[in-house]
């Protein structure tokens, strides 16, 4: 069995959302599994001295336009959220808590969080909304609520962010295939060829 | 006749070089001409408060690797230059001087400068090398040398950079089709569809 693909993303990243709608099927066509790894771009940006793209002159307005065009190009439903970007600690912590208990549920939760934010306009920065999305999928709301306030889960997400940075992650989405990094949903054609032909 | 496509680039930009090897044939398949517009990314970066990508932690090393992989993916000859990025004032000024006298020669010169830098490892930041490339193509070396030292040509390039920034250019390559901006050689698939189908 070939090594699993690692998929790093922030729940507030539109290009990460687009990748999330494609990467599992693409990997499956090539006999690969995918490990989903939510991280906090804010922590990454502090490390490399970057700022959220929407705040950059010229580039910010372009990217907001490119996100909507790229959604149409890829055929993925998308509505620009009222607040963007937002904090995604609660969503990412909830993901890791679910993942330790029920992997398929964690995957469904990740899809549901992305669609709640980028299609339905829900405020995924609010812990209450994160708990609502999880319980709609059948998760134990009270247990998750208690875990979200605890130190263990905070430490887990901190460790995941540091591990991602140590591996070279500087943006969302970043996909690793056998330690080869691909940054951005626009690398899908290169990812496809890498999986089909091996290195090129 | 459909409106010409505008192609903004810096002669020190590898992704701009890749686009230069594709944009004319792509435009021609859709009945369009291309206006080539060299600019100075350094001036653009001063305006938006950015720095050259190779100097950014994590992102810099990734991008240097991505450039070589993207060249192989696109099937374009590429060898990483010893010095990168380099100043491209002389090359850009020479382009505009040639363009006022002989448009096809200016296009051949732009290709030759890009290939001199990204294939043959020549130092295109040196005015002497720029003059050599131009005279190899049949340009009047002495007249160009005199123009390169003059205020008129400096002002012309300054104006081109300001016009590009005013239009929203923040990186290389940027392609405009009917005022729709596409940044990056990885937007070639979107450019192709835009030309084929009109807006999408």
C-alpha cells in the first residue's frame, strides 16, 4: 500500500476548501489514503512574518476575485463569507478530538465545517456553531464542549501546528506526497501527474 | 478583432518566463494578439510592501523547488541561475526602445533575454550583456547603448511600472483579458477557458 497523502489546511482558507472537495477522490483513483491535518495559518504567518492575504494592497482585492472565479472554474459551490478570514481554533480542536474517536466522523465534520462557512455563511469561529455542526453529525456535544475548554486539546493543536511548520508548511492548502510538497489548489494538475507517473 | 491581451512580467521572474513560452500560441489559437509589458517587480513590491519570495522563510525554499518542478511539468527548458533574482532595468528599458522601432524584433529580444538568463545562465542584469543579446539579433548596439543611458528611456519604464500598478499588477506574470486579471502561470487553464468560452 502506497504511503498516505498528508493534507494541511486552515478551515478559513477558501483554496483549502476547494482542495478538500477534490483530494480524497483524486487520491483514491491512485490507491492512496489522505490524512487531513487542520492547522492555524495565523501561527504559521507569525513564524514566517506574513499577513493575511486580504489585507495586502492590490493582491488582496485580486485574490478575493480569484477565489470566486476559481470556485466557478472548479465547479464547487462557494459564497464569500461576511467575515473573512476568521479564527478556526475551535473547529480545528474539535476535528482532532473527533479524529481520536471516529475517523470517518471527523472527515464528515471537516467537510461540514468548510461547507457551513463557505456555502451557508455560518460563523465557524464561534465554539457554539462548531458544537452545533458536530452534534448535527451525531457527535457527543457535551463531551466535545468540555474537551474544547481543556488544555489537552489546546496542546494537541499547538503540536500539530509546530509539526506542520517543521515540515515546511507556510500556506493552505499544502499537500505532501511521499515528502514532496505541493502548495495551492492550482497544483492539482501537478499532483495528478505525480500520482500517475511517480516523480517527474 | 478581439482586444489584445496584456502580458505584464519581470525579466527576472521564472514564472513570467514560463508564461512567455506559452502566451502567444495560446492567444493565437483564440484570434488574439498579445502586448508584452516588462515591468520591475522591485517597484511593485515597494508599493505593496512585499519582498522577493526567495527571502521568505519556508516559502522561499519551496518556491525555488516549485520553479524547477513546474518547468518539468510544462516541458520548458530551465536551469536555476547562479544569481536570483537580479535587477532588470537595462533589459526592460532595451525592450521598450526596440519596441518603438521594430515590434517583432522586441518580441524576439524578450524571448532571447529570458532564455539567456534561465537557460544559458547569462547575467542579464549587466547592460553589456543586454546589448550583446540585442546586437546578436541585429539591433543597433551603439544607438541602444546611448539610449540606455538617457533620461527618456528611464522615464518610459517608470511610466510603464506606474501604469501597471495603477491597473492592479502586484506580481509576475499578470495577464489581462478584457480587463480580467490572471496572476501566475498556474492560471493558464483558467485563461484557456476564458478565451474559449468567454466569461465563466
